[in-house]
């Protein structure tokens, strides 16, 4: 009976911690290469991201720079959230040629994670330098759209060079302007990949083996909220174990009394 109680308590502990730390991950957007849950990106920036990735897909169907904005990552550290999201979506495909840029607006944090095929080009220190130069100032000023555009353009140029792609951000911008000239609708809501990128099935079935030791460092390393929740949960379970143990001892003593 004692072993059964211990097993049940251990299972309860693991389950509670898992529920406490778990964070629902968003599904990819219709166009895959962006998801603006925090609603901080302009149609122009979204269009640029879309058409720039279309040109990358024409060169290599695994190469992509995905931009995601969320309000918060909850109790999950932003680097862990990024790791999980990159693997869930299969960013970078079978060749691991993807980069995920994640902005958590309410958390005042951001993170960049490259696939393993790009980890030599985008080391942690290099990503940190790029973020400092192109993203940090605008992000701190609340000009998220401006920062994302500048940062995306810098990443795009280096990804193109790394994979030997003869593409430029100017060409992507021209594609977006041509699109606008031919339609009154924004690609932010209506544009679909033109068949040059990976298909939906390929994205669902691919896995991205990323390099968690190389991505840019989170802006903050404090996980005191998560630690406090975990600590309180463990303390509560310890108290429960002690109370149950005392109750069992009391019942045994009562049963032996004349």
C-alpha cells in the first residue's frame, strides 16, 4: 500500500508540474512565414516577409525566415518556447535552413533561433550583435514594426549569402509593390504561396533539428515566476505527503490500543 501511495504522489507531482509549465503553442499562419498574434506588424512589413520568403523558396524549398509575434510566452522561457515552436512547425524543413524570430510584446522580450544548417553563420554572439544593431532600439521604443523590418532585412541578406541565393530584399519589396499595384487587398490576409515554397503537408511532416546552444540570448534570464510556482507546488505536495503519513501512523496506533 505504501508503494502505491508513493507512486500516485509521484504521478501527481509530475502531472501538476507539466500542467503548470505547459504553454499552448500557436498554429502556423496561413502563409506560414509570419504570424502576428500581437498585432504589431504593418501590412507592408508582412508583405515584405511574405515575398522575401517566396524568393528564398524558389532557390531552396527549406530556406525561410519565419517571424512570429505573441503577447506572452506565459510561464515558458522564451528560448524554450522558441525551441518548441520551431520543432512543432518544422521551420527550416528537412535541411534545417530556417530561422525563427520571436517577439513576446508584453514580456518585453525577443529571441532568434537558427536551424542547425545555419548555426555556424548565425552564432549566438553574431545574432546578439545583429539584434543590438537592428532591433533593440526600436523594440525598446515600442516601434516593433520598424525594428522587425530592419532586423528581417539584415537576416535576409545573410541567409541569402549563406545558401548562395541570388536574391535581395529590394526584389522582394518590388514584388510586394507590384502586388499592391494589381490588387486592392493586402497579402497579409489573402496572399498564398505560389507553389514555390514547401507545401502544407511537407511542413506538417518535416522536423527541424535546431541548435539550442547557438541561438541569440534572451533579453532577460529571470524565471523567478516559474520557479516560485514550482516551489509552491512542491511544498504543497510535501505537506500532503506528511499529512497522509501522520494519518496512517495515527490509524496504526489506534488499531493497537486496547
